[in-house]
């Protein structure tokens, strides 16, 4: 007789639940790209701050399709991919990796059609075109003086485009951005700053800062999770051991500061935060830990990172994080945070949290 582990049982239940929530979202709000819920509902007039989340809905639909084979999810995923195709030339945001790696890259992985590869390359080239020689970085959407730790999640698509087109200059730019981020936003203890500010005239680095964390010198948990995952990706594409070392330093910092059940607050250094959890950071970290487990050649570390990912998934697959199916909430995970200072998505569901949770969940189920 075969027995199912408690984690597998939780994960399978969570996957079925996620599929039902996504089906409801797409049926109830056709062609709508949500960012965060308000009072548990996706559709509202709340501001976006910036448009970076449109890939996460098709991304989730692809993940469910890959896991279940259900053609309805494939058909809807393609539909939503098509709706964002024009964004491949959008130079106004730093987020084209978020948009296209989650969505079009998964489509390409299924079909291997040339037009799909072309869109992904175009998005990677557009993202790389934002590079500034003075300072050697890809600026954030906020302005030319600003670099975000989040941008590390968008370097994979630039590496991909550089490789596919054999563009040595694009490769140089993305490598330099990663090195600049490592130098100015990652600290000696593996913690990270959210934002860095440069003098645009000279390229001199001026200071660390933040929008979504507590202070410029504190540790915004989601930013650290982006770095843990993003530097792992930079290593995966470049083979530069410095990026693996940085990803592992970020992983050590995450483990050092987070309770054993795996979910951090929005900022580890904020005294008495109003809300104790930022579940989207945990979901991103789980997927980042899974990637690190695959990248390291040290079996003990692989075990450590794999175990940490499983522990986070186990926690997220149950209340108070996984939403009870019948309470009317439209998301998958609760207790996430988008932007507390602007009062956007505070203690709510967020699209990227649900996306990276599903990514980690599916990866675990396929292990
Ligand atoms: N803009 C990316 C984030 O909120 O994490």
C-alpha cells in the first residue's frame, strides 16, 4: 500500500483549490489583470503604482495546465499571453522578465514556435535597452537615478535574449547590472536594500533607500527573496560563481531572520509591524530555495535548501495562509503585502504571491 505524505496531501489539495480559484477569477472578471485584492476581491479601483503584474495570471494558468493537462487552462493562458504581447516593446518599466518569463516563456516551452521565441527575445532586448553606462545599471521605473533589487528577477530574460542572438554587448550590460546590484544593494551580511540612488551625471552611487520596506538601511523581506531567486538565476545563465555566492548569502540571511515555519514580516527590522506576515516573500523564497537546491553542487546544501522550500510550502498550504474555499475571498494566499506606505494590498492576496506559490507547489509535486 502506498502512503501519501502530509505535505503531498496538502500540496495536492492546494493545487486543486488554486485551479478552482483561478477558474472563478477568469470567468468572473474576463480579460482583467489583477494585482492585489481589496477586502478579498480582485476587481477594484485601487491604484497599481506600476504595471508589472500582467504576466502572473497567464503564468498561473500555464502552471495549472502543465500540472493537470486541462485544455481550458491552456486556451485561457494563450488568450492572456496574447493580451500582453504589445508590452514586449514597453520601455517604461523594468519588469519585462516578470511579464514574459512567467507567461510567453512557458508557452514557448510547450510549443517551441518561432513567433513565441521572437516575443521573448524582443522583451529581453527591450529590458536591456534601459541600461545606463554611467553607473552601469538598469534603472527602475521610478527614474534614471534609481535601481531596485526587484530588477534581479528580470535579468534572466535579458541573458536569454543575449544568448539567443549572440549579442555580446547585451550580455555585458546584464552582467554589469548584476555586479552593480551585488556591489551596492547586497550587504556584507547577505541582507539587501530595496533601492539604490545614483548621481546620474557622474554615475556615483549615493545611498540605499526604500519604497516598500521600513527604512533604507533595513531589510525588506520581499526584496531579499527577489535577490535570493534572482542571483541564482544570474548564476544559472552566466556561470559566474560570484552570483551563486550572493544568492547563498541572501538565502542564509533569509533563514537567519525568519521563524522556522518560513514566513517573514514585510521588513525584518521594523519594530512592531502592524501585520506579522508577508506571505508573497515566503512564496518567492520557496521557489528561489528550490532553484538553489538544483544549482549547488554540495549535497548538504541541496538538502538544506530543498528542506527549507518544503517547510515553507507546508506552511503556506494551510490556514492562516491558504484561503478557506468558502469564505468568499478571491485569492489563493492571504496575508501578503504590496505597498504599505501607499496602503495598497495591505494584508491581502497579491498576484505574484499566488504565482510563485503555485510555481513552488508544482515544482514540489513534480520532484
Ligand atoms: N515591484 C515589485 C514588488 O512590489 O515586489
